């Protein structure tokens, strides 16, 4: 039981509730680091800037979709190794699928761009202007 931490110490952080939930489910008990990929999301007044770490992934293996306010990044890979030597044949196959989804509010769908370079997928999603209030004329 040496790995248990006092409960009161875990509450003395400045993290939000959502950070605590994310950290809980990102614990190695629940996930394996090879099962997914890391993403960074930045926001400014004009756009969202997303970077996904995808080393060794080709652009043909990536599927991007924006639907119902969510940007979905999917990767489907199939790796085959065929090695023939003097007295044996060695063949390995690995099929993997990874998926991440991010909620992005008020995005100009038709202007989203994506670029893959040096193992980093960069996505720029411009925001569209949304009027909060609208006066409706009564006829």
C-alpha cells in the first residue's frame, strides 16, 4: 500500500475539475501511451490551432472530419514486415486505429486546413462570426 496518496493532498491544486478528470482517465492504468496520439489545441480571437503528434504516419492514413461542432482526427495504420532468411520466414503484421475528437465552437467549416510535416499534423480552423443578438422584425 506504499503507492497510496492521501486524499487531502490531491485537492490542494489549482487545477479545474475537468483537468482532474482528464488526468484520472489518462493514468497508465486506463490507457497505454501507444494507443493514442498527443494533441495540443490553442485558441485566439480568429482561429483554433491544433497540433497532433503523428510520427511515422502518412497523410493517406489520416482521416479528418468536422461534424456537429466536433473535429475528429482518425488514423488507421497497417504495418507489415516480411523478412526472409536462410532457414526461416518471419512475417509480422500490426493493424492499429487511433481516434481523437475535439469540440470546436463556431468554426468556418469550409476554411479548415490541414498539413502534415515532420510527424506533426497542423490543423487551422478559422472561427466564423456569430451574432449573439438579433432583432427580428414582426410583420
